[in-house]
């Protein structure tokens, strides 16, 4: 079974990640993972923390001489900022009085209020340390492992910003992805990128924050990942859950799910045509479904649109309360991002990679990557039984 877990606090010593279920024989280096972590750290609108951190995941197990062993892959990402928090975030009980950097004023929209009451946290630092998006560095490290495995199956992932506030991009699945990577706002079109940056600057000047929508695309996904037969096996449901679990994400569409509700059915379904040159022996005239029908990948690119809210922490804070005294006062301001949409793209890619790696291993299995690849090739060959191709074994 493929699974992953993360541990660690935002200002603690670091983040721990364990990824289990990756077959043996997949080449994997710390440098490959570092490339993905660096992508998460870029992006216009980020706050001061990213100037302190330069994330690097040390592999502590599961890899030998550049190849996965089939055993759990353990990784450690040091928090450089911990140097400024050694007292407040010490593991050992304090000796005498220490500056706990306690947090008692609620930030509306953050995890503070429900977390305080649920975990009986009179110091809400105990909640915000883990609800901080610092944890997503660990997910990107896990996602990098999943991505490397998916590359072995010729599956690739991309992402771009669709909108920031009211500014919208005209996005394409065949975007110039190198241009997206080079853009601070993750926009393929430089003029749109400038408009995104202007919207982020305007939010900063207004002492507020700004959200947006991003798109994640997976190409080369074979038909048949996920299943229609049970609610928790549906691939669209699994992708939606994974995306929704990213901090500040409040909406997920597969294809243009919401916009398509305003169009007639005739315009939103993807006609099937014979195509012996396609490994599926069929092609689709369009991809309004976003690559998933009946909870199964249909062989078209998988496309998810993800809505992310404006950040809750603002330089001009909302009215709020002290959680312990009930006194009315302003929410606190801690060093914060203005816009997290560009880095969230990279986190979305990681989540998509983790879901697809899991689904691919369910379908093709394999303790060594050669076995996985052999199973995939055999399965793809079986599509020849359809669409007037070779007769089905045992058929008439
Ligand atoms: C990449 C990224 C960076 C974020 N940076 C901040 C931040 O600097 N300040 C903040 O208050 N929230 C930030 N958030 C959002 C909070 O983590 C999130 O709003 C909080 O955990 C509450 O969870 P919810 O919004 O999912 O309900 C960030 C989210 C992401 C994805």
C-alpha cells in the first residue's frame, strides 16, 4: 500500500516525512527532491519566512546508491528558523521562566479558534504551529518521491495560476510550461503575470491579502486508475480530498465543473471516436470531463482547478478576541504571506502526484519498478481487444 505521513511544527527543529509503498529500483536523489522544494519556495507575494529557509530534504532511509529499496523512505527537512525559537519551541520542559511566544489572540480564518477549544490550548501557538503551511514543505518532499515514480510510467505534472482576485488568465493545457516555471506569478503569458503581480501589490498596499484559483494537470495517465465501484475508490473524489486538505483551499473542480453547470449537456460531454493510432484505440474530441469519468481516469489529461482563499493574517487585522479572557481586541499580525496562490500550485502538483502514485500502484502493483512497468505494458496491450482490434482471448 502506498501512503505517507508528515510530522513537525512550523518553528520546531524540522519536518519528518515517511513515504511507504514505492517499489524498489526507482532512481531517487536528494537533489531531485530539492528541485521540487525550491519550486514551492518561489512565487510572488511570499513573506519573510522564505528568505530564511532554503529547504532541503535529507533522505534518512529507504534509498541506497541512488535507488529506492522498496522500504519506507524517511526524510528530514530542517527548519532554519528554529534557531530563533530554541526556547519557545524546546522539546524539553522549561527550566524556570522562558519566553513561550504565546499566542492568545484569535486570527479569524486560521485554525486558532476551533483548535483552541478542541485541544484545550490556552496558548494557540500549540495549534498554529501545525496548521501553518510550513507542513506543506513535507508534502512537497513526499510528492517529489511520488512524481519520480510516476515519471517511470511516463506520467508528468504541471500547474499554473488561473486567477488572482479579479484578474484571470486564459489558460491552456498546452501552455509553455517553461515560461510558467520562469514566471514569479506562474503565468505562461508575461502580460498576465504582470497583472497578477499588480493585483498582489494592490492587496499589499491595502494591507489585506488576496486569493485565487490554480490549475493542476497530469498528462500520460493511463485509462482506468480509480474505480466506479465504491465511493472511496473514485479518483475524482480522492483528488478533491487531497487538494481540499491543502491549507486555505476552499474549492476543487475536476474539469470546469462549476462553469459547465451553466452550459447544455451537449456542450460538456466528450465525444468518443475510433482511433487505432491511440493506445486506447479511441480518442476523445474534447476533455470537458477533466480526464475522469465514473471515478476512473479516461486517458485524457487529468485537470483539477483549485480555489484558495485570501490569507487570514493581515497587516490591518480584523477585530477579534483574546481566547482566555474574552476581551475584544485586534487579531495579531505575525510575519505572513500576501498571496500564496503561486506556491500553492506546486503543493497541488504534489498532492496530485501522491494520489496518482497510490492509484497506479493499486492497479499495477509491483515490488520492483520493472514489475510495475511490465504490468502497465501488459494492461495497455489488452486495449487491443477493443475497437475492432485483435480478438479478445477466448472470444469468437
Ligand atoms: C503556501 C501557503 C502559504 C500560506 N501562508 C500563510 C501565511 O503566511 N499566513 C497565514 O495566516 N496563512 C497562510 N496560509 C494559510 C493557512 O495555513 C490556513 O488558512 C490555515 O491553516 C487555516 O486552514 P484553512 O484556511 O484551510 O481553513 C498559507 C497557505 C498556503 C497553502
